[in-house]
C-alpha cells in the first residue's frame, strides 16, 4: 500500500470510529440509566453499526501497512454502500441536532468516504462474477443473527426482517428482493472494478481499425 492509500485509510478508520462513538454518546444521552455495555449490546443488533465497525477495523489495518485483498475491499465497500442505500431508501426519518449528525455519519459520510476511496485508490485486480455471490454471505449471516436475536429478546432491528410486523412470508420476500438487488450490485462492482483496473494502452498506440488509403 502506498503512503496515500495508508494515510487516507487512516482518516476513514477515524471517521468510522468517530461515527460509532457518536452513536454510543447519543444513545447514552437519550437513556442516562443505561450502561455503556448495555448501549453497545443494543447497537450490536444493527447491520449499520456492525458494518461501520468492519470498515473501521479494515481501514485501520490498511493504515497499519496490511495489504487487503481486492475482493475484500470491494466487499466492504459494497456492504457499507448497502447501508446507505437501504437507510435512505427505506428507513430515513427526520432528525435534528446531534441525532441527525450521528445518523448521517454512519449512514452517509462513512459510505461516501469508502466509496470514493475504493474508486480512486483501491486495488481492483482479480474481481470475478462469483465474488458477487460470496459477498452475499455477510448480509445473509447478519439476517440469521438478527432473526435469532430478535426472537430471543423480542426486538427486531428493521421492519423488513420483523416477522411480527410483515410475517415470515414477508421476511422471506424482503430478503429475496434485497438479496437479488445486492447480488446485482455486486456484479456491477465487479464490472466497474474490472473496467477501472484495465491497463491503458501505451501512448501513441491507436486502436485497430480500417485504414484509409
């Protein structure tokens, strides 16, 4: 990794950690009787929080000099973009003050920063269509975790995976629709990554074509 990649990765890691800290701070301010552990446990049910944590760890490792594999960088980018798309498409609500900043940080600022970093600086070689299927494992694993946890403690983080609100058939349909959408998004990332990693032709070379005599 170059110095530019590492330094910008450090900024993204700090942004993600700051966004997570702000979420904890806002939660504790709204419920002063809750302990930090209880607030962390509450936040741990959300895909947004867990994926932002994944971003923070991944980019901190890049900043420390570890070379992340292109397929993993594309995966983390896709997952944090999913956070932004689902939030702004299905879940966004009017907020004010610090709550607005905390929601925007994890749902908008971090995804934009990661997306721009991936476009400009991430290695993209070796991406193939099967990666789009592999990248579904985290959303599918999360849904399983959220459903099991929700049935145990009675709280489901999102309406579309709440069987008490949309029914089990509704949960299945939502998961299918989102899964197909994420798979298509993954295929789009593979195609974009392969396009951006394609070497440019040497200067002065002209494309083959009919010659005019």
